[in-house]
């Protein structure tokens, strides 16, 4: 029994010594890292409000079909302008307009985060994933990031006229569509990077690198996804190139990536409704992009 008594006594003495040292200030003091500077651990990040984003998605679907220039699209644009920080319109001509907001960073250099808010001009097509999901995620990101939190200033651009007009042949999509992003790419030709969110609400979310997307920027996105525990949504694979709103930025020399789950089975079909999308998918995209922006 004596050895056990000796061990207990020594342990108690060591604990008392540490307490005395702490009280007199000999031990170094630790400072808690500010929330915005902590590196998240996988699966333990909750900075993006996917429920609030999903409510905004639902609101868009409630408006019904929203082809470019339609009354529903113009009504939505008014709501989006009010929702975005420093929201404003940038006219495109023909009654179309991009909706633009911004959150100032510590520097004046800009990064563009975008999505399109119009839907394909098809009868009854409400575009819960194709249009509403990217728009909802971009708006929620804009409302989450604090002024001065990030190094670059973030320009949030919601593109009008991404879809080509009704009756346009598929092979003419790139020439007739992407109307809002073509104008924005000229306006933000000096941006450091561009991140496009499209088809990010699919319940069975899987977003490999789209073939046109900048490889280096995509690698940083996947690193960000791993840090926030969302790497399963961004597999280490590449799919065929897609003509989307990031292409005009690439043509302007801006590194750009497209977050798009193009294997979505309801592409331009009536089943692209609320049953096809999930708040969890918006969370995967939102948390990942937020973490990426923190590293740029």
C-alpha cells in the first residue's frame, strides 16, 4: 500500500505546483483563436445556414416558371436585389438584368461568385435545381460573409438570360445563351477568380471537376471540401466540358470553376421540382465554397 500512497501524494503535489505557477503568471497564457480564423475539422463545421437557403429555393419555385424577361423572373429579380448586400441591377438590354451584390474584403481585389436565376423556357418547368439551387446558395453565402472577413472583395452576380431563348437549337446555346455572364465577364475581367454554382441541390449530389474548370482552383475547392467534411460530394474525377456561365470568364482570362452535377436525371424535365432537391446538398456546396473563399 505504501507505494500507492506515495504516488498519490506526488500527483497531488504536482497539481498544486501547477496551480501556483498559473496563479502567479509563470505559465504561458493561451489565447482562444477567433472564430473566423479557426481551421475547421471535418464534419464539425456549421457556418452556412442550409435551411434558410432552402427556404429561398422554395420561394423561387413558388413563383413558377421564370424564363428570362418574364413577369415572374422580374419579380424574383426585385427580391434578389433586396436580399443581396449592396444589391443593384446591371441592365443587359432587351429587358434583362443581372442582379449584383458585394461584400467588401480587406483588399479591393475581387472574386466573383455567381449563379443564374432564370429557368429554361419550357411549360411548367420550375427549375428547383437548375436555377433555384445555385441562386439560393449564392444569396445565403452573401448574407453569411461579414465585411472585412475575407481578403478579397466578393462580387455576387446572379445572371439573367443563361438559358437560350425558346426555340434555339442546342448547337446554338453558347452563341444565344449565357447572356448575363458574357456581360459580367467583361465587367469583371480583372477578377482573381470566378466560382459558379449550378445544379448544386440534387439530392444525390456528386460534383466531379467539369472539364473546362480551372484545375488549380478546383484542387483548392476539393481541399476546402475535405476540411469541412464534404469531400464525398466532390469526387476526384473529371467529366466532359460544359458550356456554362463560367466559360465567358475563362475566355476573359479569369480562372473559373463550375460546380454542376450534370448527371442530374431531371435536366430540363418537369421532375426538376422540390422532390429532386435537398437542404443537405445546399449545405455541402455552401460550406465548401465558403471555406474556399477563406483561402483566396
